[in-house]
C-alpha cells in the first residue's frame, strides 16, 4: 500500500501562509487523484482539496480562494498552500491517493498527518 508522509505544519498566526507537503512512496501517485483532508478535535475528517492527474482541482467551500492544491508527479509529491489562515483552520492535515471518481475511497495508508494550529 502507498505510504504517505505529510510535513510543513506548525503554529501559525491568523493570516499566515504555510505550505504543506506530502510525499508518496510509489509512482502510482502520478495516475491518480490526490487529496488533502483535515480533522479538527471532536470532528470527522473532511475533504479539503482534491487534484486529479491532469491538474483539475476541487475545494471545500470554506477554503476556496485561500488554499491551493498542486502536485509534482516527478517527485511523487502533492502540496497544499494555505493562505489567509483562520483559527477555524486548526486541524491535523492528511493527504492520500484517491480512487478515480471518489473523494473518500483512498488507496494509501493514512500517515501521521501534520498539525496546523492557527493562533495569535
């Protein structure tokens, strides 16, 4: 199963702009959609952004215009640029490989995620 390692989180002030990275263990990554998810304390994991193999993107309404997902197939890496962060964006962020046509049917093992805490 594909292994994923997320990085780039931390404590960020409101309005901050960190970039998260997710490295996949296998080149299977290049033909499939990739997605970022987040899970806040006491809440279910939710889809944040999705990018297909051709670069087409989709975002949850709460992050549209603030977050940008991108991918580098040569590096088996997907990125999530977080701009204009708000306290409600505080969560553990995860990435995964997604089955074609799906948002939550994932192909990889869940990694440790990367914590993003937005606070002044």
